[in-house]
C-alpha cells in the first residue's frame, strides 16, 4: 500500500491556500443538486471513465476529488488536472482498492483534509475473460473457468466497490451523529450519492462469466444499500455503460471492435468516456434518477 498524501503533493505554481475543508451546516442542509463545492472519491481514476469523471467534476467546481488507482499513472493525471485548473483539486492515492486498510486511510485522510466526502464512484474494475466451460482440443478434457480468476474479479469488481461506497455512507452517518442528527428528513437535502459502474454485460455476455456476474451483483448491492443508506440521506444507483472507448475495451483489439462491437451499436461508434462521466454527474445531481441508468448507445447483442 502506497497512498500519496495530499499534504505532501508538490504542485509548482499552485496556490495551496485554495484548498480547504468543507463542513456541512449545523442543521444538516447539503445541496447535492450541484457538484460544485462537494468532495468526491473516485476509484479507477487513472484512466478511462474514472479519469473522465474527475475532469468533468473539476469542470463543475468540485471542492476536491480523491483519485484512487493501483497504477502510479494516477499521480501524473492528478498533477495535469491541477495544473489545468490552476488550483489543487485532485488528490492522488495509489494502492489496492481491495485493501481494507488502504480504503480506510484514504477516507480518513480526505475527511480530515477536505471534509466529509459525499460522492463516491468506485469505478475500478478488471476483466479476465474466458468461456465458463470449454473443451481442450488436444486432450479432450473439459476445462472450467479458473476459480482463482473468478475470485479476483469478484474482489475487485464487486466487493471492493461496495465497500468503498459503504465507507462513504459511514462517513456521512458519523458526521450526522456528531451533530446530533438522526433519521434524515427531506428538508435537509440529500446528504450523499454513490454511483456504481455496472455494464451491459450484466444481462449476460458469452466469455465473461466472472465480469458479468460482478456487474449484475452490483445491482442488488445498490438497491439494498440505498434502502438502508436513505436513513442518512444517501442515494445509491448503478449506471450500465455500453462499449466505451477505454483501455479495457481497446484491449479487445481493433478487429473485434470493428466487426463485433460497432455493428451492434446504433451510434456506430464507441461511447466516449466523457459521455458516461456526464451521465454519472446527472445521476448524482438529479434526485429523481434512482435505480439504474443504461448508457449503451443503442447496443444490442448479435442474435
């Protein structure tokens, strides 16, 4: 585990006085109809949708965003974003999202430095694609998808995102308790929002037994967590992106994308990460949007 502490970030030319903690009013009133002034936590923030979301939130005036990723690229991404906006708004944390200690340390650090994080988008995910069962042509043996691969995908794609979201709910709950607030009331305004990244694969996709299972699992987690977290005024939802122009999708190969993906989308192109980022911000700020949102560019699997 090697988190990068906000207090030790060096950004030449940036005014650290522009960074400050954001406390909720004593009456509990919070305005989540806007990203402006909020504190957010994004995992998988070094690239793809996570990076695009950090950029979009910064454009909308977020007070601070913890950019979490296993790759050390997150440092440069955060540095570039800070230089672009001329203030220290992005704070990189490098580590394993499945590590409980790392997750807790990030939240403790962010809360003490910026204030209570009220937005969480745990976007980190991996794929380990293979058929559930296949016949080895050389031996005639039936080969079953490796259980160690399945467990790893479940840990990263389903368990970790759920716990990163629950950590945010816990931060809000603790803050409310410290101010003598109990059951959330509508006049307070919504207190927080978590958006899970599902996938069109959640309805089933050949060759993705582990990935599809985890993305479908997030649907049940979001529904259950929202039923509980609304006691503290926190919403939970899921966005299901279609094939998006990210490193994960590009890894499928240009030939596969050209022949298997593009023909099945009504837009005849990959979705832009910025389009998904915009949709996530819409889900966060519009309280009427609950449950699931499909952003699939009209994708339909081949018959």
